[in-house]
């Protein structure tokens, strides 16, 4: 990333924000086009179809950005690139196609959308005007919707590819959050000082969510009816499980207050996933 004197999350105008959004969507489209082409050349039409589905999704996202630009009367400016790489094919463009699967492809897409969501939340947090802040929040909300849809596709792919699953006793969100807090604290205890403060903060956040769940539980989610043991034994799978649960509750909870609370928890979990991945990649 090129060095700049300004805050890397700061967007100066609506024109720049929309140009940035167009650039991010087009980058994803180009990436998935390349992957679909490679899969067809390598004799993997099913996987090519998965990436073509992702192309269609991203083209729909780009169309919404263009419609928004037209509605606001903003002229199209030159391409503006984000301050960090947000689209990553995670090696799918170079590894043997036999190593790929629909589940892995959708997992990659989920992570790309999560990075975009985090990016827009930071843009909103650093906005210098109410207009930019609201626009960035709208983009973050859109990305959260994309995350939810792709996670649903990923679950479908998982169950299609793995017909058997390990049943576990019905899990409880508060207990899972407490387990997550313990995992995060254990990582913090083992980390160097430079990396432990962020993990400790995430652990405290998980304990706060657990305490609130004890006081005011959510309505049930079917995602907790059969939880594999492996999903709770390690920190990252547990983060993924909790994120899926909160996203599901954000769509299905019986009242708006619960839905809003679930969406806030889902947003916190996506930030948690990012923090854990950064630490694990050290």
C-alpha cells in the first residue's frame, strides 16, 4: 500500500466514496472472472459455475452502486483504490483445482465480503461529514447483507459436500460466548505483549455479550440444534458459528429490538474474526 499523509480510512467526498465502491466491486468481478475461466480451462465446470454465480452477485452489487450514483447526480470520477487489498483469491488462482470445492469458494467469498464490511465501518468511523458517515454506514449494511447471503450458500455447500455431521448436545449462545472468551484469553496469555491487548479486548467483549445473553436470551436459532464438537473446540470455527447464529437471528428474530441487537453482535463477531485471523497469521 502506498504511503499517504491522510488517514487511510478517510474519504473526502461522496464522489470519492462511490468511486471507491465501484472499484471494490469491479475488483471482485475481475477476480471471479479469472477464476471461472481457469476452472473451465482445467475441466472443472461445476466450480466454474460457482464462480460465475459469484460474478453475478458482484455485478448486482455494482449495479446498485451505479444506480445510487445516478440517483444522487454524482459524476463518475476516476477509479479510486482502497488503501489495502480487500479482494483475495487465497491461492485459488494457482493451486490445483482438485484442491478446491464449492464450500471453499464460498468461504473465500465470505471472507472478502467481511473485509469489505470492516473497511466501510472504518470509513464511517473516520468520516468528516454526516453525509459521508451515513453513506459509509449504508455500504457497511449492504456488505453485511452480502455476508449473510454468502454464508447461507456456504452452509448449503457444506451440507451437500458432507452428508454426515457430528451431533452435539444443543448449544447455548451464552455458553458459547463464554467459551469464546476463554479461547481468546488463552491466546492473549500466550501472545507477546504487542498482540495481547487486542485479544484481551475481544475476550472482554465476548464476556459482555455472554452476560447480556444470560439476562436477556435470544429466541432460538436452528443453527444450534446440531453443533459439531469441532466447531467449539477451536477459536476460529467458534467465531464462525457465532457469526452465523447472529446473522440468522438478525433475519428471523420476532421483534425489531432483537433483530437490531443480533445484527450488532454479528458486526462485533466479524471484527473478532478479523482480529483472530490477523493473530493466527503472525
